[in-house]
């Protein structure tokens, strides 16, 4: 059988991908080829095709899931813009939350200030009448705790979770519904909580941060729907009561029209994928004044924190500030200048603009993360698959605005302090490296507990300077020292992909030597290490170092290994103390006779001339290389 990709086993995988077949269906072409008696090479090729097809399927599934989440959020925003029936909107929010999180049930409760508790408002997937009629006192159960503390809570085993105040009625309702895992997020309105949105499963399940953030987004929409309905009711009441006051009626009508105009325009922006500056332009045009988007850290921090805490736009001098955030994560702020007299409806419009901006920021982040993954996959292929076709590599690089026919330098980066090298630090390091590579038209990928980078190398650049500059910029982003090793330039990575892996190995050796020399947090290339650079720059540098150490110091090392003695340590101390036995015995905390006996043993092993200047220099060099052997990769 041939390996032609048009043969049926390979075409079958394309058909499976096109039809959205389940994962177990991808085993059938392998079974069919095996049943046909194909040879090992053919079978291995089909197995590889299966793995690639499954990988493509997983990526497609992930993208479909993200598109479904954004589509649901956009659809919810569209519903709010044309709000008519609050019950229908809340039911749609609960139904979409249940579908996207894949839970057995979802429900929404609202606080009853008069009764001092919270009650079921909307449910989806519930089968128990008793559960649908539950009322939770403040602080009782998971929902009561969320309503009281205004913080999200999740449990993978509700009835066994000691964090919540259990009551007989609530536990009976949960047991009646058969719920096990429950996630609840607050519905915030201003600085208060008006209710709770839940997603629940009838089996144990751990809700991750993405799912919590997604449910929080739906909760924000639900709060907006309720707030909008209340606002419209208040507006109708005001219009009825102030019918005689035509001027006030006209002002109120104009404000409502502006709010509706803002809603329509913002919804259109979301649907057509506009940017944050489109939002500020819309707000400035509809509300008047001048609006601008402020990145995190550049805005008036006190006003932004007050806006984020209260959940409302706040006055800042003659301006208004509305925080842009996703959960507890600050994403910036919208600042409206020259509008000190902003009425409540316009203020609501500014707040909704901030919420839409947060959705756009999250969507842009998702797109950025997708690009980072693509850059990482290309660099992974350069490092792990040197037989890739140069034409395909160039085509993939061109989509990322990278020129793999130009010289590049390979960098290896790692957190300098092993004790502080937490997963969060590594994640921030990879994110910073990805941003650095993207802005410099290079590539980056998380690798070997750190990050690997492939950056363009100009004719006047020096690898060591590039390494030091990269270490400084990564440290500024990660807020902890980062060590960076650099390779010699790679002339054309696309033409000779194998050179990239060789260069990365050289960069790793430079990084390891920096750590071995106690220079963590610095950047360097092979040329920065003097004589060690000759070993670092060669592919067999570790082997050469090992041969020199064995030839010069081998008998002493072997003697220590077999007898458990400390001759190598004694030689280190001896040369470090200026070849003085007296200072050596103080450094080792032994008797001077012990030092003399050990040095006599060294003389018998290495020869009587071991302490002559020429031999002593070689022995000191061998000692240094012996201690650096793990970093050099020698045996």
C-alpha cells in the first residue's frame, strides 16, 4: 500500500474532521489499515495521521467553545439592548450559562430586603418543586453566603462542605434536587448585591477560573437587565408624575433616547468586533464631552478603585471615571471629560460602555493568546522537527510577520531564584516572553521550566547584549530576576531548521553556567565567558571538558569515589587559600597533619610535580570544569 495522502485512510480523517465525528471514530481507519495487513511503515504513518487529526479536532473544539461563549455574551448584550420582558431575558441568561458551563442545572436568586433573605427567581434544569421554592437566609448555605459576602463561592461536594452554614431546609432541597457541585457568583448593582447566579451539577466537579469568570459575566448581564427594568419602571413613573412639567419630561426623554442610542451602538460594536477606542468615540458623540480609554496603571487609581468597588461610574473633579474589569482583574478605565453634570441615565450609559469594553478586552486577549500559541507551535517545530519543509515554515512565519530567512539569535530564559520559581512566575515569564517576541517579530514558547525565544539579529547586534537586554526586560515584566543565555546567530532558521535546536542547546549551556557561577539574573552568550566560551559554543564542548578533567584530575576523582575521601575538596581549599596548608586546615576545620596527608596522597596519584606552576594551573582549571560539568553537559 502506498503512503499517498489521497488513499482512503488519510482521506477518512479529513472526512471525520469535516463531519465533526466523535473522538472514538478516529480509531477506525487504523483498524481498517491493520486489517488490510499493512506494513509497519504504513501503519505508523496512519497512526501519525490519527494523532494529527485528533490534535486538529481538539483545537477546533476549543475554538468552537470560545466562539460559543462570545456568541452567547454578544447575544445577551443584544437582548439587553432590546429589553422587553425581564423574565425572558433572565431565563435566556440562565439557560445560556447552563449550556456553556455544561452543568445539569442553573438558577438565579434575588434578595428580598423586607424578609432579609434571598429567593428563587429563575431556574433551568431543576426537577424538584421544593428546591424551586427555596428561600435562603443571609449567610445560610452557599447562596446565602454569596449574597452576604458579595464574593463567588464554589464547592465540589456541597453537603460535605464545612465552609457553609447548613440548614435542614436548604440541605433537604439540595438533596431533593440531587445537586453535588455548586458554583455561585453575586449579582452586583452599585456597591450592593441584589442576588446570586448559580451553576450546579449532580456529580462532583471542580469549577476553574475561566468558568467562574464566564458565570460572573452572565451575572453582570443579569444585574444590568434587572437594573434596566427597574430604571425603565422608574422612568415611566417619573414621566407619569411629572407630566405637567414639560421641560423635565423633555430632558428625561432625551436622556432615555441617548441611553437607547448608546445601547444600540454598543451592541453593534460588539457584533462587528469593534475596539475600545470605538466605544470611547461613541460615548463622546452621544453624551458629549471627550472620552478616552486608560490602560491599567495610567488611570487615577483612587477613582478607579472606588468605581470598581461600587460598581458605578464615579465623579473625579469635573470628569467621570468608570472602571473596566473582569471579576477582580483590572483592565483599565473609561474617563469622560468636560461633563460634570452627568444625569443618572447618562451615567448608566457610561457604565454599560465600561462593561462592553471589558468584553472587547477579553475577546482581544483570547485572540492574543491564540496568536501566542501559534508562535509557540512554530518554534516548537523548529526545535523538535528539523526536517520540516522550509517552504511551509516560511509560510507559517509570514502569517506572524516573522522573517525566518534573516539571521536570528536563540535565547533560553529561566527564573533566577529556584526557591521563588512558582507556577505563577513561570506563567508570567512565558507571557512576557511571548509579548517580547510578538513586538519584535520573533517567536517564543514555554520550554524546560522556562522560555525559549527566537529573535531577529541585526548586523550590529551582539548576542551577549541581546541576552542582557532581554533579561532586563523580562525582569521588569515578571518582577523577579530572570537569567538569559544566548546562542551564536543562526543565519537562516527556515533554510536550516536543525541549527535552531543546536543554538538552543548552546543557549541552555550559557544559562546553566550563569547559574553555576552564581550569576543568576544576568544575561550572557558564549563569548562573555572567556575560555569557557570555547566549550559553550561547541556542540561537543561538554565532552571536551570531560576529557580534560579526566586526563588531569581523574585519579583523584576516582579515589574519592571509591574511598569516600575528600581529596578534591581539599585541593579546592588548598588553591583557594593560596597553597597554604595552615590556612587550608582552617578552611576545612581539620588538623594541619590531615591536610599534609591528603596532599601526599594527591602527589602519589598525580605525580610529584603536581604543584609546579604549569601543572597547578591545569589542575585548577580542571577543578573549575569539574564543578561546572553539569552545566556544560559533560558526563
